[in-house]
C-alpha cells in the first residue's frame, strides 16, 4: 500500500510511524473523493510538505 497508493519507497515506509502511515492513507482517500477535489489535493500537498520537513519522505 505505501509504495503503490502513496508512492513511498520502502525506506520511507520503514521510517514512518503507524500514525503517519494511516494519516497519509486518510489524506490520500480524501484527495481521491469526488467532493471538491482541488481542496483535498491542496490539503494533501500541505500534509506531504509536513512529512518532508520531518524527514519522513
């Protein structure tokens, strides 16, 4: 799931916490919902930036 759905490398997956992994899946699910996709994509991008700043991805 992490590599296919989230596009994470194995290294990123093993460095992440369970909370980060499930939060990422939740955000990805929201970004794929048909409701106001542009807002969800922006939220996911912001979340991804937070993970990058925390050196998770």
